[in-house]
C-alpha cells in the first residue's frame, strides 16, 4: 500500500515514488497532481500499478502518470512509459484494449445564439445518423480486402473515397496513418469484429458533443487555431472498436506464452510484453498500427456523417477539423534521455501527445504555436483546448492528460442517480442528451469524474501544456 | 456448486467467481460474464440450439480461464449470440475443450472489450473450493 509518506514532493504539482520503494523498480515512478488530489489518487491502486510499470524491461526516465490518473488494469489510466528502442519492451497493456481511442474537434461558423433554432433538430438527426451504443453496427460493411485498405491507409483511405479532405489528413496526429501497419498481423477474429463497425461510436464514455467556446485564455493562439468566443464546436470521442479490442486480446495471449523465453518476469500479467525487436513484438506493433489506422478512419467516418447532418439541419459552413489526437497508442519517437537524443517506444495509455512548437509533422500554422491538445471533460462539464509546451518534452516524453479521470465506479455512479433524472437535470442546464441506453447514462455523470478544471490546471502549472479555450456542451450523443 | 457476483472497480467491472471444482469455476465464470453481456440470458427460455466448440491452450490454468472467456466473448460479438451454457467440458491444466450453447441476441446490454488478466489468480482454499476475481474492460 502506497501512502503519502512514500512520496517525494518535486514541486507543488509533481510527485515521485523513488527507486528505493521496491527492489524490482528500474526507474522511479513520477506523477502530476495537486496536493488536494492526493487522497483520491492514493485511494485506489493506480500508484501500485504505476510502480509495476516502473519494472518493465528497457523502461527509461521514469514511469509517468498524468493528473487524470486512475486505476486501470496493468498500466494505470493516465500512464506514460518510454522504453528504449529497439530492445526495450512493447506492452499491449500500455496502450489498452481500445487502441487509438482518441478525440477530435471540429469548428463551425455559427455562434451559440445562431445555433439555437436548429438545436433540437440537430440533436435528433445526429442521434439517428451516427450509430451508437452497445453492438450497433455501421451503415457500411467492408469485405476483408477493403478493410485491409483501411488498416493500411487510415484517414488516407477516407480521403481516397471522398469521406475526408486533405485538410482533415493534415490536422490529424500522424496524419491519420501509422506507416508500420500490416493487416496480415491482424487476426481474422479482429477483422470480423471490425468489418461492420467503421463509422460507429460504440458505448461507454464515447460520444459526439456539440458545444460552444465558453472562455478564451489565449487570444492569439485561439485566432491561429480559428476559435472565437461563443463559437459552436463539435467533439468526437471514440476508438478502434472491436477490431482494436481483439488485437490487444490476441497479442496479450501470445506475449504471455513467450515471457519465459525472453526471461521476463512481471508483477502483473496484464503488463505482458516482449522486446520491441522480437518477432511478436514487431507483429504486435504492426497490428496495433493497423488498429490505430482503423480508429482514425472511424473518427473520420463519424466526421463525414456529422457534416452530412450539419448540412441538412443547419446548412452553413463545412465544419473544418481543428485537430485529432490519440490517447491510447505506442509510437517510436526521439526524446532526450540522460542528456542524449534517444529513440524510444512511447506508450500512452489515457494520455495525449502534447508536442511543442516547431514539430515538423504539424500543419504550418500549428508549428508556430505548438500541437493542439484536446481534453474532453465528463458529460455536462467543460472540455479544453490546450497547446503542447516545451516542458512536456523535458518531463513527460511530450505527453499530457487525456480527460478528467474517473473517481467513481460505473456501478456506484449508476446507483447514485437514475439516468432519466440526470438527463432531466442536464436538460435544465440547456444540454440535450441523446442515448440509446438512458438507464446507463449516469455511469458517465459528472460526479463520477475528477474536476477537469483541476486536472488541466495541474498540467498548466507543470508547464506541460497551456490553456487556449474552454468549451461547454449543448448537445451530447452518448455511446 | 458455483456462484458469481459483480464487485465495484473504478474504471471497469470486477467479477468474482467461487466454485467447488475447476469445471464449475469455468461454468460460473461464463455465466457471470454472459449475464453482464445480456442481463437475462441465463433465465430466458428458448428452444435455440446454437452451439459452438472451443479448443484452447494457454500458459497456465488462470490464463486458460481468461482466454476461454475471451474466445467466447469474441464469438458472441461476431455471431450475435450470447454463449453461456457449457454442456461438455474437458479440462486439463492448460487446455480446455468445450461445447457451449448460446442464444441469439439482436443487442447486448454491455459492450465488454475484454476479460483482462489483471490481478487474476485462481486460488483454492483448505476445503478445496476455488475462487477467482476477473477485471473486465468495459
């Protein structure tokens, strides 16, 4: 059991569990939080999980966690770990089952007042046009050959088919495609799960949210990004659906069977891993990349449907993409480790890439200000647009938080309030919520999450990212 | 004899199963999982005779249970069937062969991404009863 006595305060928002805490740690465990957040964080097993991550073969720097840290399985959610390329490990548990779960932000030409006459109609049409909820299939079913194209090309597939613009590609992390993707590394089981799920939200905390810019913190950055006070925006949050889940399941099983061969001992099986350079380490990375490409194409297809609905209901503007970020992914990146630029495999599980100014992959306008980081709050509360800052490269392998972070189990949240009551309560605040399963709505109630304002304040105080704008919801289509 | 119950977990769902034999533990785990996927599945009457065969090997018995459940969860999603009733089970330490009955389902009540290995360890008490807790990613 980890207590506050085990923590070393590095700064008012940065804490360390030193290497001496447990003999199997290879690096310290470090996390970002305010003092007032500590009791919640110490209240579950997330820090024990972070210490477990610190034991992974090849891990460098520190096992890191963002202020939205909470208990997951294997890795804590909100966790970041970099392992040395090519012989450090890659761990599917460090990415999660929903590979490239992520979020994107669209911007409109309308203000909150201008949307008002269309609001009810837009909510209804979005809920009917975007498949959401448990087991809801897509409007399209892909054969394996077509699916392989999606797995290889990601958003590029959508561009070729007319579902995306070049600007969409340019404003997506990694331009919506990881090069190493190999459909042959993805099992038939995974492909069968994915072939009827492109363009679907899924369930749980996935959503489409129409909101407005409630506050601007950085006028110049907001101008460059194209955000204005009261402007209508749309957030889309989903991932790789059953295809990604199956890729993780398949490779965790394979890796568990090969641990002994590589002499790897782990404190938790869910940390199953293999050297990145090993045959199945490479195959997993190729399959994970394919699933990541599927997720980007999935968010793009939902974007396409959203634009169709917008045109039908509102008819003004074309909803350009501000940016799309992944928050469950592993990537080969270069970072300074012990003073030397080093190639590492960065695992982000419930963490967002947050690169600062000058990063060549970014669209030209963002190279001047840094990468937009989109932080969705819980249903009914604020979301944020941040910009990656220089300290992220020094402290967190270029990573920030991914959301508010749960503090209450789904079961407990559901027991606290009826879904129908929550829906009525939010309606009273001017927020229309559409869901296929109203009884499950309170699983995602604001009280089940940390205060996103607190989480984002810690990120800013730590110098990892800076605030640009705060968004408030008007319509939520809940998965 | 077998029994299962759902326990709280911050982000996901924890399923606890107790049984007086390993075979019963596997049966109880599948029933528990299936009731989360489709709440009334084990109490519904139906003349359905959808059956699937499972033949799976794993590194140890706990991993075998997790892999067995994940295999059926995948088949649930692909075939739109909730497989919940093990009618034949040949269980060795690291290999399970089974016939499992299921009911067709147009929709599911919960979208379980996977049964995880996190913290899973089949334990046997002094009376010979088995117990395991499984974290489900939902």
